[in-house]
């Protein structure tokens, strides 16, 4: 969440500036959502950026909007120029700020420096063969990360988790984000809430945020699951691997009532 709730700019020609920002901000998903005696408020669901009539000349200001992709940055620049803005910096990387800083700048009708920026690196396609990825061996458990961090624009994580026969998993836990599992080999026994489920290869499991879950391999052969998490996860792996080194997983044996899929 932003530390700034909203910002406003004084303009010399209110109607001209309102039309300019309507066109320039549309590629960023921002629209005119409120207008009153204070001016015109732009945002996605509530006004975050206002233009208001000024008195006489106005001092130039710099306002930067967050973009969701590099394409949005480019389309903002194009739309702003078409609406009467003046080029103040074409879309491109500004490595003097940081290597992934990709922005574009225009001057609005009053000379305000208006920018759109995205801070995530350009993403490349990922194609991995079976067994490829970043491996984190943890004794009888191994995690193999396929995509995380900048590869997913810091939006999600995809990894494989492999357990040797009769190996307990991470232990029952819950977190605000959903956890999604697809059993890719063998049979994994998965805890959802207070129910254990025996899930053979091809099984699909969703643990909604807040639901206690766990997985372990109670079978006589190696088993693996593909895990999708809607947040980055790999930065935690160094600590997780160290914890498993100090606390090796225990033996997983059939116990209690288990519901079998399939």
C-alpha cells in the first residue's frame, strides 16, 4: 500500500489538462472517477491523482505513475504525446537509478514532468526439461524451483517437492496465501484442515489461505508434487534448508483414517 493517499496538481487551463490526463492515463488503467469543485480525480477505483484550477502561473512538479508492464509505459508515452504532451524522455531503461528501472517522461500542458515507470526486469520465456531448475537438497527432501522472483515479476512461485519413501514433509502449517499442489509422480498423502488425503499421480489439491495443510510420502517409492504459490517463496529456501539440516524429517507411516482420491 502506498504511503501517499493522493496528490494534486494546479493547472492553468483546467479543461485542457483534464482532457490531457484522460488520454494519457488511460493506458495505465486510470480513469476519471470523480469530479467536483476541487477538480478532477483520476484512479482505478478511487481518486488518487487530482488536477485542479490554479491561479496565474504554476510551479512545475514531477509526478510518477506505476505501470504494470513495459508495454504500458510505452503506450502511456504514446498517448500523452498524442494528447498534446511534449516528449521529455522516451521509454527505456534508466540504469542510473537501477538496472531494471524502465520509464518514460512527458511534459503536460503546464510543463509538469509526468512519468510512468515499472521496476521489474524484462521477463524471458522459461523452458526447462525434466529435472532442471534450482535444487535445494534437504536430506530425504529435495525442492526444485522452476520459476520465482524476477522470473514471475515477483508474483508467484513454481517448484517441485520430492520426498523419499516414508518421509514426513514440512509439518502442518497455514499462511494467508493459497497453496496449490499437483502430484506428478508416486502417491503423496496431503493434509487439508483435519483430513488426510491419499493423492496418487495426477491429483490436484488447493489449500485456501488460512487452511492448515501438510504433505508427506507414506508409500514405498519416491513421490513428487508440483507446487504453485501466489507469492515469491524461493528467498525463504536458505533458511528452510538449514532448518531441515538441523531437524531431519521423520518417518511417515500409515496412520488414522485417510481418504483416497481416484
